[in-house]
């Protein structure tokens, strides 16, 4: 599948998380430890918030470890909130429009997982997307369809209920069409203020997802995180260091909402 990370806190350079940790996202693109696929080399993307409402994005079909532009940008761009994603393609093409994060207005969205039998139910899913949103779809992935279904169901007003309705709809369509109703996902979503992360699987065997509990010991032992404030938080597909006490696994069927110093965990119930 894929690997992704999300950061919320004081402004730091993108390279501080994408490149510098011992098990950075770049390292995970080459040698993931808890993923179905070890290598995630079918493209990458980063999305960040700066001085404008609309976030910036940079996406490429290059393997993340082989893109010099990403290294240069990550060393220059400082942001208080960013998402990064390395892709392992499943049934869809390796093309720039299929790379994460996906952006709509001020919203960013990343996904690790799959909709089973997506090609068989794709038409029914696409027809449910609001007509005014449909022209914005650029790629062919199940991930982008999930994003636009969530937008259709009210993501910009009530994110968690919209995400639950999105999953419920996909499972219902699958059931109605007599195919496997399995949704597999970890999601990272933000509008520039809140960071929302979801871990869910229809069959209760979700992909891994962790968040940082505290940076105190990490700041003492790892030079790369000395710039992080105490209230900074990172959500990751797999830990960036071997300091497992600093990482908490997000439970099955759970949504995590982070803003400033507050971390709220609640059941995710499609």
C-alpha cells in the first residue's frame, strides 16, 4: 500500500520529518516495516500551509528517494502543518494526478488502503458525487473518489460524520451489488487548522497508524527534533524512530482530531 505522515505544531522545515529521522518517510519509501508492500516507489506528494489559505502541493511520479527537487524544497519550506505521502499503486495508473495529497480549496486528503472490487462499483460511487464537485476530479484512484464522496456528504461542515457517511455508502453499494464490502483505510485530512486521522477497516484488520504522545525524550535523544515545540504532534503510518514509548498506536475504528494542544480520540462508526 502506501505510507504517509502529517505534522501539526510550530513551523518546522519539511525535511525535519521527511528526511532526517532514522526511519523517515524517505526510508519508508524504500523499506517500510509494517506495510503490506516494502517499497513505495510509485510517486509521492507533499502538501503544506503557508501564508495563504490554499495549501501548496508538490507531486511527482518519481520515487521519493530519487527526486532532488523534493530534497531542495523540503530544505527550504517551513510550515506549521503539512502532509506527505509515498505511494504503492494498486489497480490504478502511476500518474501525477493519482499521487496524494488530493486538494480541494483549503482541504488536503491522504489515504492508505483500498476499496475492494473498486472497478466493479466505481460507476455507482462516482454517480453519487455532487455534480458541482465532479469536474474537479483529475485522477482514477479509489482514494480521490473517497475524498469527493466525503466532500459531497458535508466534509467541510462536519468532517467526522461526513467521513462516516462516505464509508457507510461505499459498504452499502458493495452489498447491494453483491460484492465484497471491504473498505481498508487510514486517512489524514486537514483544512489548515485541525488535523484529522482515521483508522478503519470493514474486517477489523486495519493498516498501521500511530501518533506521537510526547516529544520530551525524543528532543533529548534526537537532534532532528530539537526544533519541535512540546505541543507538536505527528501522525504516521509507522514510527519515525525506534523510541516506541513516544508513539501510541491508533486503535481500530478510531478517529483522532488534533488542534493546538488538544488531542481528541473517538470511535469511528460508519
